[in-house]
C-alpha cells in the first residue's frame, strides 16, 4: 500500500523510477539556453503539418515516438498513457496519441499537467495498475495564442507581465524500478484563487498555488528546503517567481537560493523577447524531460522538488470577469531511493 | 498490488466500495422518467446564479455538498477529488469545487469523465493513495449549447441525430470497504476514431469506442454478457446504441437484451423533445449516481458494466474538418464482492 503522509502527500510503497524521457521543441526553444536538451527541434514549428493544431498533435506524436524508442519498447508495451494539453477539450493530445492505440486517460491541469501526469503515473505504477505508465503533454505558441488571445496576424502588443507559450512537448515513462531518477513522494495540489483577474499575469495567479503545494509538502513530510538541491516550479516566470519567494519568506521559509523556474530558464531573457518568461504545458514538461531528469539520472542533481503550475482559466471565465484559479502538483524526484 | 488482466483491465486487490453518491439536475431532467432519483432539482437551471457558467459550477457545488452530507463527513475528510466537465479548460469544475479546498486532480474524458473518475478513484483507494476519493462531473445544456453550437437566442434547428446535453451533475465517493456497490474491475479505454465528422451525430462517433472497451473487457476477463444484468453506456443515444449492438452482433456478441444507455433513459423520448437522446458528462454521471448505484446497493441489480462514452472533439477540430475521436472507460459494478 502507498502511504499517505499528512493532508495531501503520498509516499509510494515501491521504488518508482522514471525510466525514459523525451522532449521535442520548436525553433525558438531550440535557440534557447536549453536547446541542446531536446531530442528533436522543428525548423518552422509546423512539424510538417498544414495547421498549428495538427502541428501540436504531430509534435506530441514525435515526443511519444522518441520516448518509445529511448525506452526500447513497442507501443503495446505501455500499460497506459496519461496526457493533456491547453487546447479546448485537449485535442492536441486526443489527436496526438490516437495512432498509437494506447489505453488513455485524459488529464487537465493546464500548465501543471506534466506534474499531474507524473503523480498519477507513479501511483498507478506503484499499485501495479500499470507496469509501464507513460505521460505526455504539450503546448504550442501558435495554437495557444490564437485560442487564448489574438489571431497571430493581428500582432497584438504584449504586456510586460505576459509570458510566452512554449512550443514543446515532453513525455516520460514511470515504472517500478531500481534505477534513478526515483519518485519519492507526491503532493496533490489544491485550487488556490487569490482573486487575480489579469490573464496577462498568470505568474501572479499561479504563485499562491505553487506556494500552497510546496509548503504543504514540507508540512506533510517534515522535510525542509535544506534537504533539496532545487525547488523547481513550472512557469511562474519573473513575476510569479518573485511572488513565490516572497510568500515563502513571510512564513520564514527561504526558497530564494533554491528556486528555479522552468519559465525563467527556457529562453534567453536578454536576447529572446519573451517578457516575463516561458509558459505552457510544454515549458515545464520539456525542461523536466530534457534537462532535470537527465541531471538527476547522472547524479549531478540529487534531490529536487518539481512543482509544475497551472492557471485554470478559460477565455469565457476571463471575459466574464472571473478570477484565475491556480493549481500545482508536486513530485520529489531523487537520485537516491529510501524512506523519508 | 492491483492485478492487470489482459491489455487494459485492472482488478483491485482490495474490496472497493462506492460509499456515497449524489445527483443534482435541471428542470427538464427533473421532469424526465428518472426525475425522482435526483437529490435536488433546480427550478430554472440558473441555480441562483447570474450566468450559465456560474450555474454549472454552483450545480457541482451542490452535488458535492449533497455527497459530503450523505457520506456524513466533512470536506477535509476527502483525501482528494477527481473531476472535469465539458467546458473549455474544465472551468465548471475548477470554479465548482474551489470553495471546498480539496486536493484536486483534473480529468478530461468528455462525457466519459465519470467513468474515468470512477476508475482512477477506485485505483487510488485500492492502493492506499486515497482513503476516501471523490469524483465529480457535470454538464449544462445552456453552457454546452453556446460553447459547441449556437447562441441559445438563435434557436438553431437541431438535426434528428443530435442529442440534448443534460443539465446535471453526479458525485460519488470510493473507499476500501465492505458494503456494496463494489468495483470489481476497471477497463481503461483506447481512443477509437472511425472517421465520423458530423458533430451532430456523436452517438455514431462514440459507439466504436464503447464497443472497443466493452469487448476488450470480455476478452481481458474471460467473462461474457450472460454474467451481467445490464451493459450500460453513457450517452450513445438512439443512433449510437443501435450501432453498438450491431458492432457486437457482427462479432457474435449479443448485447441487445442487456444494453441500456443513459442517454436513452434520461428523458421521456415521446414527450420531451430531445431527438436522439441525452448527452453530456452529467447524463451518465447523474444516471449512475441517481439510479444505477442505488439499484445495486439495494440488490435489485447484481452486476452491471458501466461504460460512459466521450466524444473528444472541439469546435476547432470540427471547423478544421477533423474526425471525432471517441473514448469509453468501463467499471464492473457489483452487489457482491469476490474474485472473477
């Protein structure tokens, strides 16, 4: 049996390994400081397709294909796949994975989707419900921009707090296993809503959710920031990252020296015009699968908390003046196994 | 450990009970043949709110409140909740449950969401990851109509194969337990896409997915239709139900006398103008929570297969001429426990 620890944290019973990971990205992501971490970079973000939506699905297909090859299995060896994306009704994923003929569970956590997938995949692998559980997610700048904001052709002015949706996909497999990276604990996020209504400031909307989950993890486990090499968030960007550290500071928790944010890392903020940083399901997913998991596998990082962050808004909720609920799910990913 | 049986079916290790269930509906649903099965019926479908979207969220809140009262617990006794709906980015659920301050995992399976939730909740309860896992889903005629089709004021003509999105929400709790209804097996669905492109004929789009999952369950377990009192689908409606039985018949599997479809049951097809039947996440969810689970609890039904069905389309995919992928997840719900 997995063990519950505190309100929201779950400790797997078995040794749970992330056994393979793959990342695929667009041109701009390839030109960023982590461009070398991708398994494939597309030259024009169309991935050989005729629409941006088909391109996003093709990108997911490529990530999944790379994952399957790197794990040295056939698609039918995957027990199931968990996946989702930002498009209405998650069509990026439905069309992206449908050719693989896999048992599929759709999940939606906005940009926290990769964390939610990692959490559920780890628990299903732990319980024996899955032998090899896969996770996939993606975002595409061009599909997100026209769905959430403006037609690309309009060339709308972006505000300083706005973030750049990554064109990227990340995929991984989780199994009971004896090799790092290990999944040592998982914290399920709670919806946090502090009343932010500016859809161009999602970092501020998500920071309270990230803080709620990260502080909950420490409370649930009795561990503290000094036990970790890094506390990684998904896409808080410059604004949200500052807010997260401030929220933590107020409670006497110092994250400043440990905190990394995939949204701040993905692009070169000096030379790539992304304003407050990167965002999108693919931002955290590709940084996890392209950079953090390999770093832990190699032992260069020993213990990280990975908490992707999602803003649960829609254009309808924004147009109706609703606030932006945030959520963040967390995984403790480690180069070592063992009890807390 | 839970046991995998065949490609897609999972047998819980422990005795898994659905310990409480609640259903809330709109006016039309209250006037239907199962109107008496709802815990609450709203008189004007606004649920005291100023927009249809807020109404859908309020309806979810009511279903969850009823569930918590029927289970005689406080919200904080729920280990986590799984939920989703049809609205873009699942805002019905994000706003519906946010006041309850619960660990939340967003899921998306279109109208199959209640099955997906039941599946994951059962597996998480089985493994000890959750002590009490809740599931919630909803749909609202007025939010769905204006999101997927036309503004309500337009009064668009509906085609004969079109279905009526139910204004309804269903919620349930799953735990390790010794009282019926028991969850004996779960089959994860695979995306099935036979090329149907008519968004007004979702029954036809979903029937292959339902058949794929139901036939997979029989193959995975060695059981056959004669072991069940009913094979229940979510919202195939008149067209999809006929297709499901035809697909089964071709393989020598007779479902005709066993098959029930929530979409065909929810409304009085003679006197309530719904064309091919009901649909929406709330259709299968409210029939499950309002009718089928009580029937099994009382022993009037002994064994059913419950396979809600989802059409994974969006307005974007339809406008781009894409086909409609379908999915269906299945639970064997029983008045008795025991091995297969």
